[in-house]
C-alpha cells in the first residue's frame, strides 16, 4: 500500500490518507477538487491508491471475474454486468460482445487508480481516474467476483507506477502512435477515416476538435439533428430488437457494449436504454448537440449517432461494429438516414 500522510484535519485515530507518491500526476497537490479528493476525504474512508498508471491497473480487470462496470460521461450513465474483456488502448481493434464489458483507453488522459473497501451499501470497488482526478470508470464487485484477485492489486502498488509500463502496448503489440495520431487528425478534418479513427478522435480530446469540424462535413451527409429525432430512433430500434453498438465516452475511457436493443423509453427528457445486460440512462436536457456522422466499417460507409454535452464533449456514440448480418446493417443504415433527413 502506498505511503500515508496525516493531515491536520484528520480526526484522532483515523489512518493517514494514502498518497500516490512523488511521480503522481493527480491534481490534489494544487488544491483542485475532484472525485479522488472527495473519496479520500470521506469520513471512514478505507482503501488504497494503486499508483498513477490507471491503464496498467485496467489490464487486471478481466481477473476480477463477474462484476458491474459503470462509466459516467456527462449526461450519460452506462452500467453493464459481466466479465471484462482485456482493455484495448488507442489504435487497437474495436472489440465488444454480449455479456462482456469492453473498455477502450487513452492512457495519456488517465491518472491514478483506487481500490476501496466495502462501506455501507457500496461493495468493494476499483476506480480508474482521469488526469483531472475525476472518475473515468468504476468496477463494482459482486458475490461472484474473484475477491483474491481484487485484494492482490493493493499488495504491491509500486508495480503500477507510470514509469514501469508502456502505455502504448496492446496485448504485446507495439502501436505506432505517431501514424495513428495522423489518422485521427485526418479524420477530424476530412472525415474519411474508419471507425477506429472515429472512436479514437473522441478519446484524443473528448471529441471537441471533431465537433468544431462537423459543420464542414454536411456535404458528406453529416447532419445536426434534433434530440426528439434521436429519441424516436432509439425507441423504433428497440421495437425492432435491433442489435447495435453503444459506447459511453468518458475522458480517457470508452465503455462499449454490443447486443440487441431490448427497450428504450423516454420520460421528461430522460431516456433509459436496455440492451442485454447493459443499461444506459441519457439526460437529453443536458445534451447540447446531436449529430449523424459517417465512417468506414465492416460493411462500408456506416452511420453513427453522436451526442455532445454542453462542454462540447462526446458523451454517447451509437453505431454498428463488427460483422453484423446484412439485414441488420441495411436496417440500421435506413434508420440513421431517416434521422439525418
């Protein structure tokens, strides 16, 4: 467990607060307020910081077994139940399947990781934080989780120091990030890239650069649409039981789920989507822009619906990925084209 330090405000008898160490990239030293600070300052907090390389910690997520994975991205909250796939970093394949929790990470935008002991009604939790100290992804243990694997994470936290792991290593294969960044930049300006570049353009800066460029792509079929059209599209897709890929995009972390859409209901601006083991809640009152975009997928030109919050960050990306049937692709293409008008 990392070294602790006692704060003058700590009550007598309380264990010292854990720290990340000298190489920590978290903003606590500057006095900034964030999720990490709030957790560490909570009365009775019990847990351990796991260094400042959240991506290295994330590599151990599959060993935790059956868990609940939660990602919050502004107006969108997604939770999924199952076992984690090995996380993929920028430039890697888009990998998602039913009953699996899939994460796509940008290590450059991630900070520390934290394990917390059970408290009140909250089970043991592993949290990944972004570079600003806010939660990018949380994994909650269940009765079926591997508790020993969870507890072993805090035995030697020094192995998760940022300098010990290459953040650009994907399943043992080095990624040429310079070339990939060029692909992402090309997508943001010409919109001629594939779905990998599309997802990673969001991971690069939250999608703010792309959002500024989207109006220039109207001639290519890109269209800003009203939220009511998006709501109607999701409800129609649920009636059809259409398979689709849903991606919630927090800073440095995209949680991806692909399965048939079982239900979608909106009430007073808030929509709940059910897809297999996954649930997503969207507060459309906090969504500032909705866009229909296009990129190259398995079946060629593939439509997407992207939602952006008031800060210009992409919060939700809905599309088709992988080798879906021709009938599903045609139905999705028609639906997205109708939304775009």
